[in-house]
């Protein structure tokens, strides 16, 4: 445990001394990167976009093209992808293919430029999620990229009308290639990505298709809200187990691994300041010190504050993060309580526990059994005041009186035996 603490101290100092970003000069062989987002929107696509935009910024790429053909997706996922695109320093171009759902439309609205393919559609199906949530996302993305908020709202909410374009209250506004260009939402129509690049004088640059890697898929799994909840609950349960096991170090190690998995998952709702990770490691360090060197509780309280503070920033530093942490805390407590009650009686652990007791019936004795001497008579060898030595049937036995003083060579009788304690009383001489 102490070795783990020393390692965490070094890592904590390294983290606190590290921070800030690095500036990399643009390279001459930069290329336009093309990312395909099709079908159902998944967390791995967000990871792919983040990685692509980071590499494009590092290499000084002139633009990133997002080819959209999204058929379904949750509002939360679309919001996360939109946040990644909005924060990009590299120009982003949405190339819209086919009919896109609300998630694909939100992503397109978050890009700086939009080019429509023949047959491309942007809008929201009436059955897709919460109308107000999608409307708010559409409006915010449109406002951030300088597009008309009213048109964006009409694409999500059928009650919003755009003159000359929405006639029925039963349907939301759908943007076709011509309509999108007329309303100022797209720069034009192109049949291919290469043709779309010509609108921005990017045809001379080479293009690179970026695909999802196994690392993106793994990180996408870690970004899943349920997986993230499991990681947070695992961190809390590992710390509770460490306290229960009196600090053997295994629980803290599990908490660190789960925390690293949470940190490197790469969700856009997380704060990726390296110092937040240092705060998390500092919380583990403080809790470990409190277990190894029990004190006034200062380290314990500090560790709990750093733990919840770092997790709060990990999870977005918003009201949703507070509710998330509260739910995880309750879940961790309940699961730990149930496991503590069930595990000791499970079949797996029963094989590791020795259930046989050292009972007298099995021949185990911690001291000699004098119970057979009850009511036996003997004579004192030494003075009993009240402890001394007597002889019974030729055997020397340590004995005590009932409290009285008994001289040497006095007849006594064994009243009772209490474990290894033989209690005697004097007898008249005629009793022997």
C-alpha cells in the first residue's frame, strides 16, 4: 500500500506540473479530410470526428468534410457531435446525402458550410423525440453559424411557420437542395465530394478518407452513458472495499484504472484539463493516506472533496452531472451493501473460507482439562492466598480458593473448574 502511495505522489506532482496545450505549425502536405457519418448515429462517430479534427488542426488541413446520411440518432448524441464541430478551428463542410434525420440535420447546422447532394434532405420527422429539445438544438446551431433561427426552428417544430414555405401545421419544414440554397442554408448543390470542394477553391488539395478504428469503437463504448455510470459506481465501490479491507491497496488500484478509463473516453461533455485528472489522483492519494495513517480526518475529507469535484468536471460540470453523481452514489452504496451481505455466503467464497472450528468435541484444547477433578479432594502444597498449588491424586495442580486464606497442608475439595481455573475450599481433616 505504501509503495502505491509513493507512486501516486509522483504521478500527482507530474500532473500538477503539466498543463496547457501545444502549438504545432501547419505542414505543407496537409489534405482535406473526409469523414462519413451514415446510418444510426453512434458514440464512435463522435470519437472519430474529434480525432479527425484534432489531426486536421495539427497538420494545418484546409478543411474537414462531413458526409452526412444519418437515418436516426438521439438528441444527446447530436448535441455532443455538434459541440465537437462548433469548437473546431478547422473549417467544416457538411455534404448532405439522402434524407437526414433530426440528428443529421443538427450536425449539418453546426458545420460552417453546407453543400447538398441531389436528393439530399434536411429536417426532422414528427416522431423523433422531444420537439422542444430538437428545436432548441437546431436554433442554437443555426445561430452559431450565422443561419436563420426561424427557419431552423421550423425544421423542428411544425407550429413555426416560414412564409411561402410552410403551409400545413402537420408537417415540419424540410430543406431540399434548392430550398436550402434559397434560404441561405447551403452554398450550392454538388454530385460528388470533389465537386463540392470546388465551391471553396479546395479542389487542388488531396483528400483523405478517415474511417472508424477499433480504438474509436472502444472509446465510443466508454462514452455510453450506462458504461460511464458503471465506471463511476465501480470507483466508489472500490474505495468502499478498500476501507472495508483496511487498506490493502487493491481497491485503490481498481479505482485508478476505472478513473483513467473514464478520463480517456473522450466525451465532448467532459472537461479534458489534465489537472482534473491530477485532482482525481490526489483524491485517491488523500484517501490512501487516511487509511494508512489514521488521523483527524483531514486527508479523508480532502480526498472525498477532490473525488467528487474531479468526477463533477469529468461529467460536464453541470446540473446533469450533479444528478448523475447522486444516482451513482446511491447505486454504489446499495450494491456494496448487497454484495457485503451475499458474498460471504456465496459458493465461490465458501471454498476459500475455513468453516471448521477448533472445538473440544473435535479434540482441540487450549489447556489441560481439569473437569474430572470436580468434587475430588486433595491437600495444599503451598499457601493459597488465594492462589497456590494443591496435590490431587498425586498430581500438582494450580488452584485458587474461594477468597479465603488457606495454610499449607490443609485438606481441600475441588468445587468447580472454570476453564483452566480450579476453585477449591477447605475441608475438615476427618473428610479425608
